């Protein structure tokens, strides 16, 4: 997956995660969107950030690092 700004690639990351930007178009967090754990690299503005993220987990892009902000377990559906 990749993210574009004015037609130029500014970020690249694996499928299964979502990169969240603020209104100024700066990456602020990475969110796990898959049930399974995702291991990969976020390439953003010429820097590479290695990570492992679980579903619903939020990693904040802060001071050149990815820091865990929230870790909420995936809630599986139940059927009665």
C-alpha cells in the first residue's frame, strides 16, 4: 500500500494497516486493521520504521519512532 500527496509517494506500508494523517498531511499513527499480527516496514518521508502490530492496536509516529498508544484486543463476533 502507499500514500500519495500531490501525486508523489510519501509513504509505503504493508496491507492490513491504516496510516492516519492529520489535517497538515503529516502521519500521526498506524492502526492494525487485520485480525492477525502484521510485521512490516513503514517507509515515510525517506525513513524506515520496522513494526509489528496487532488488530486494533495503534502505534503513534512520534519523534522519529513508532510508540504504542493503544492496544485493544479484537472482539470476535458471537452467535447464539
